[in-house]
C-alpha cells in the first residue's frame, strides 16, 4: 500500500512522502531518517516478514535522498502466488 502523489518530490515517481508526523498531503509514522520507505503496508503471508521488510535497512540520519543509491534503502521482493 502506498499513497499516490500528484506533485511528487524530486526523484519520486508519484508516491507520496511519509514523514514522522502527519501533515496536509503527507502520511505520518516514518522513522527520523532520510532513507525510510514510502511503502505504508505490505501483505505478506508469513508472520513477521512484513515488519522486517519495512524496517530492515541501515538508517541514514541525515543528508539528501538524491545522494543515496539503491542499496541504501530497504528491499521488498516480489511475492508470487502459484
């Protein structure tokens, strides 16, 4: 689950920002770092995996998001149902 943004931040493909505190046009609940995910929720069949996927990354406390690479963010793999 993500929230669509009509006027996204630089480098973001129409996914609304998630901030530590909710604001007008911003979702709240993010940790105080620059590289948290904009994913709000993940439906995962095994217990505990969702929490690990959304919080299992090395937090970067400050800096510009544009200076970070793909390995600086959490990874959510594709989940296929057969």
